[in-house]
C-alpha cells in the first residue's frame, strides 16, 4: 500500500478555477495576459495553489468577462 505517501490535505478548487482549467492553453494565456500575470501563476491559481489575492481577483474577473462574452456570442 502506498496510500500513506499522499498528502493528507487536498486543495479545493472553486467552480471558477475548474472552468479556467477546462480552457485551452491558448485561451488561458490570453486571460493571464488580461489579468496582467503569467501563465504559470494563472495555472497555479487554477489548481488551487496559493497565489496573491490581487492575481486571483484579476483572473476571476477576466474569466467572468470571457464567459459573459461567450454566452452573449453563442
């Protein structure tokens, strides 16, 4: 059994973070650029890792704007 080697704490991702992870790499790069951060930090946020609060707020705003535009379009 190797189960004891896993970490006991699992990060909980929000619905917004899950939606971000479902996007293509190209789209995530564009959203990271809009949020004025790097793709690395954006992907860390999508996994539920710790990032600065201003980065998280900017990514959430960029993702919501993208979802609103996509809903309006189609």
